[in-house]
């Protein structure tokens, strides 16, 4: 069974929430799954900056935490799909607030860090 490298911090509600979505790609994975079911290869294409190993590990953590569901179809070759769960969906207002904040403050940080 998969074992998380960093344990979930249950001592504070904020740290609990952050420990579930604090990695670089978990929020992005949840955002990608908000409106569609995706195969692993589709997630890799949607998030090309993420290395396959990191994306796989973070997906396993999201599945283990109950934020994402993995469905494996008994076909040859085997096929699996990922979808957001109701628990994962309950985090979308937080992600939406983060997206809005980023859009509102993008110009400030473009001035500070430059743009691509």
C-alpha cells in the first residue's frame, strides 16, 4: 500500500487542508478533474511541466486521501481513469478563490518577477 512521505498534520484545520493540497500539482490536478474524467496520459498532457513520477505520486496521494477516485477497467490492455470525488469537489471553492486572487494580483507579480 502507498505510504505518504510527509504525514498529514491534524493539529490545525489550516495545516490539515494545506497538507492535502499543498504540493505544486495537487491543486492543478483537482482543477483539471473538476469538469471531466481523465486518463493518466491526458493528465500528463494537461500538465506537461510536471514530471510523470511526481504526477503519479501526487495522484496516489489524492486517491488515498479520497479527493480523487481511480477506476480501473479490466480490459486488455488495462485502462484506468481519474475523477474528482465529492470530497475533492468540496475543495473547489478554495481553489477558485486562489485562482481569483492570482488573476487579481498577476500584474503586481509580473512587475516583480518579470513575465515569460
